[in-house]
C-alpha cells in the first residue's frame, strides 16, 4: 500500500510530522505531486505555505498497517 507521510518544515523545531494518507486512486494519471500536496494541505495544513509542507512517498507492508487512517497513536 502506498502512503504519503506529510511534514511541515520548521526552521526552529525541525521537520514536524503531520500525518499519513493512503493512496486510493486507481488511475495513475490522476496522481501528481500537486494533487498529493493539495490533499495533504486539506487535512493537515491549509495555512501552510507551499514551500513549508512536503511529503515522502512510502510503501507499507501488510504487517505495518495498524489503523485505517494510518496516523500515529
């Protein structure tokens, strides 16, 4: 399962983990960096500047799946 882990750049505190979102779209043509960032901003950082929020694409194994929203406990 592909998961995007979103972070907020903070000059003082370093990168702050915001949360994770699983990829559910079936059509790879719809998956762009811009669409992923827009999705992350919707959930985690509407007020964040474009350069302050970023994501890391990760592939989770079955054993790593804990909760449907994949957010840390």
